[in-house]
């Protein structure tokens, strides 16, 4: 999962990156890891902001 996220990020693939980040958020929440889930949500927000600036 980390490799897929890193690859999508390095290639600039926003949709796959968002999909993998959201999967990681769900897994962190399911594991009860609120800090990791919050960090991942911040990263999702950054990616989404970048997408709105490009349009």
C-alpha cells in the first residue's frame, strides 16, 4: 500500500493517490490510530487543494 501511494505521488497521479490515501485513512481509523488518520487526512487535503489550483 505504501509503495502504491509513493508511486502515485511520484508520478503526479492525483486520483490514484487520493484513493490510496483514503484506504490508509480507513485502515488507520479501524486500527484506532487517530494520529495517523489525522495526518493522512491532512495529506488528502493538500492533494485536493492542488487539484483545484490546476483546473
